[in-house]
């Protein structure tokens, strides 16, 4: 593999890439923004004010759907292993679920109320529905016309009732009677049995019946809820499927036996259905005394929020679909008729059931971070200099090893850590509890409001409290999104700190799937700043002046605007100005406006934005000097890296924050500089230049708001593949 490019400030090569997100006027009720140069001192959070944006920004929600179209491209790519294509299909569906759960409610409400003015209107709902319907239709078309036939050629079949042999039908019947029927409770609707509570994203059947019930009544509608604990796919045994891998879906098993659930009645119509509900918990933190208790109560209600989408089988009668739309109070455009299983997310289960390594990506097993010496104390190495780890190309075990060494070092007296998304892995929790048992002071800042991880984080908090750790929940009204781990060690007569900062979460599982940067340091200024942030989160006292860290919501936004402005002014003076920034999303209008001005002053700006981006690129007369590209690869791009070049001066920052208004003004975030020249160039090479030179997995934003794909030549190299090749050289063989 050729080495990655090492050019710093020269012209970068750019490749095209596409997806549609219409250009719209900036929303009139957009979140407040901080003016460039506005003072936001350490005395308090940055105030919100208005900045006049460029004439037109891209619509955020359409940009999110466009990102999912780019992910969908991996389902269509024939160079992607077959089961991985199926997995990407489930990922697109999962992303769409979250989009509807979080973003659709105001559009639905506006459509219901007939709103014609404002950010959310009948028209905004209609435009989004058109995009979403188109993407869903293409998903099912590819599933039925490409993936299912391709799986069949590999001897993998999802066998419908009509295609089963007599022996298979007998086996399915026995399976239904033994495993499925005991868990089903069909509910016939009448005044005493109203329409049941239907949980968010649960699988259900609606049935229309003919004839009379046991009491002589003609109640014709019944609902059958499918328990979540039933596997969505089951492999038939070799005794009835000897020559290939043959699976049945739970929906087809129930569909084949609906008559058995209603003896003496005739099933005239039926359909699977699934409703998606608004699931963003809204808590007035100023008006609650116990946030943990309120969130626990809210979690119980999350599954029954406002309905925002209804999925039914393609063959569902209008009578049944109209009945369901009325029950859920949804407009017609919120109805999705699908040609296949109503929940493609569950296809991930099928991927796990098929034992076919040749149909998967070659396994990637990262070794211990190569900048950490084997058999040498990590703390001792940090006294010699900082260390950067690049996940998942390097193992998350380096972070665990740092914490493990601190836990078992008798000279370590205190450990402080933020907890945002930890997942179900218990390693870090066990280490923190062991630290408490060994007599160390352990402080955990647990973010209870991490969306969809609330319950896991509550459990973490209670587990740590039960052994005597000090647990705090951050700042009222803000989410603590910073990723910090601080170790304090007694060394002679001094207390010395060692710190870990990360662009990603303390989650060993996602560390194998997301690209992120971990930074280990013993720098006194950086670790002192980290300690100040921890103390601020616990005490709510004013944050002192920072030496290294930029902290939101205090000064990260203002300093980011200032740095962009400085680059623009340097370019205007003829000294040269360069910005290269990698992030997950760019939706902050003040930052977008500052980038436009810097580009108009002559700065060359490259933005590597994985997901939503409101800034239109290469618009003549406005953003000619700005290029935006998105990389979609095997791993989820998640690292945040920001390069600012003014003449011969350059700065590089890593951050937990994207360039989003919520990150800058409604979250506790940290950004930190990389001052070591070698590490700085290392990060520039791997996280910026490699992605600017990607000519295989890249997409480039066009002036009209669409994205164009890279040419994907046979000799093209994706940045992620190049990095895997590079790190494979560091991994011992055998």
C-alpha cells in the first residue's frame, strides 16, 4: 500500500459524491446563535444572539435523509459482501426509525393543524414524506429484486408459507403450537375491549373477521401483538431443509396460522403493522427535584408517545389501513405500504444466524495501540510524551489498560470519568467499582439524558453509588457530552495527573465500529483544565480560566468563530488561509455563516461532514472556496478534527463536539489542541488528508444541495481501507 499523503497546506485532490437535500431559506425560528467576537467569558455560558445567515442554507432534515441515501448506496454496491449489504439495509432502516422518532413530530403536528407558515408546515411534512417514501420504496425493491435472489444463489432462503413443502409446513405448525401460540393474546375490539396500547416499533397484526363471536356479536376487528422476545427469524432443521439454509420469519409463521387464533370465525382481511412513535424525552429540569426518578417514569411512557409513522403490508386493504390511520390520528402521507417484513432492522438477526464468513467483511482485529510499548507502564510512557490512539484501527484495549493500571496502582488516589454512552459492556464499570474497593476516590459524571441510553446510564449510576463512588449528573439544562477520564497519582510530595480525552464514547463495542481518536496525556495544563471541568460539573461553581481546553457552553463557540475569522483575515491579507474540518454534522448557522465569510475572503476550506450539513458548497459567488465531502465506509465516521492554518501558523484541535448549535450552547463539551508536531502531523495524515484523497467511498456536496459519488475506479482506495492496511503493518503476525 502506498503511504498516505503528507501534504500540509498544498492543494488537496477532491472527488465528487451525491445525495439530495433541497436548498431552503434559513428557518425563521432557528436556534439562537452567538455573534462572531461576542464575549463569553468564564463567568457564564455563552449568551445566544442572532447572526444574519447567508441567503439560503440547506434543510437539516432533508440533509439527514440524504445521509441515509448515502448509507443505502452500500446496500446497492456489488463490491460489498452480501451479508454486509443486508446489514447495511438494517442500518438504514434503524436510522430511519430514529429519524422518525426524533425529527418527525413537529412536521406531523403541523400537517394535522394545517400550518402554512413557520419552519414546520403542511408543505414541509409533504416534502419530507416524499423523500422518505422514495427511500423506503427503493429499500424494499433492492431487498426483493437483488438481495433475496442473491441470497438464494448462496443457498440462503427465507421461505414463505406458499413455498414450503408439506414436511416444512408440519414443522412450522409444530413450532407455532409449541413456541408461538402460547405467547399470543388476540384481542377482539368492542366497547369493553378498546384498541390496545401499541408499543413503539412493535410488530402487530390487524385482522378483519367474518361471523359472530361466542356471544353472538359481529365485532369484526381484532389485534394480535407479537411479543418482542420471539426471534424474528428461525432456521428450519436439516430434517426438513437438508440442502440449504432455510429460515422462516415469525410474521409468516403467525400469518399462516391466523385462522387458528379465531376458531369459528373467518379471516377475510389481515395485515402486519408497525407504528413509530415520537420518542425524544422532554423533561423540564428546572421543575423537577429528582431527575433520575422523572426519567425512569418517562422511560415507561416513551413507547407510547405520539404516533408519527404507520407501516403496513403492501396488500393491506384500504379499510384496514384507514382504520389504523384513524386510530393513530395520522395523515395519509404517514402511511408506508411495504413489500416485505415491516421491520427491516431485524434483518441483522438473519446476518448473525447465517454461518458464512465468505459473505462478510474479512474480520478486523486491531492490535494494542502501536504508540504504547508492550510491557511498559502507560503512566511512565506518558511522562515521556503524549499518545494518540486511532480506533477502530487500534484497539480500545489501550483505554482499558490505562484505567486498569490506574485502578491497580497503589499510588493512584483518585479517578474521575464522564459517562455518556457506555453500552452493555461491564469492563469499565467493574474497573471503577474495583477502584472504590481499593480505597480510591472515584467520581463519575453520568449523563442521564443520553438519548436512548437513559436506562443503561441510570443503572450505571446506581451500581456505582452502591459501592460508594461519588456520582453526579452534570448541569441542569445541559447534557454532559465531554469524554474525559482523569487519574490523580501521588508521586513523592506532589500530586500528578494523567488524562484521557476522546472524540468518542467509553463503549468497547462501538469502539470496534466507529472511527474515533483517543488522546492520553500527562500535560500539566491540560490535566489541570480537566480537573477544573470535573469540579465545575460537581460544584456548579464558575469555571476558571482555561489554559488548554475550550469548553462549551462557555467559550468553545466563540473561539471557533474567532479562529475561522482569523483564517479568513489571513487569507485576505495574502498570507494564506486554510481550514480542514472533520465532523459528524454541521448545522450551526453562525459557524456556517463564518465559514462563508472566510471563504469569500480567500480561505480554502475543506469540510468532511459525515451526516447533516446545512452549508451549500461551491455556490458561485458565495461558497466557491468551500468543498464539502462525506465518507461512508465499513466503519461509522465519528472523529472530530479541526485544522486552522493562518500563513505559516497552524493549529489542530480534537473535540467531543460537532459544529451544531446544541453542542456549542446546550451541552458541556471539550476541545483540546494537539501541540506535539509529530502527533499533529500523524492526525493530519490519517484523519484529514487520507479522507480528502479518498476516491472510492467519498461523496461531494454539489451547489444544488445534492451529493455526487466518487468514481470508484478499480484502483481507487478508500480512506478506511488504506488505514486498515497501514495498521496491519503494526500488527504482529501469527
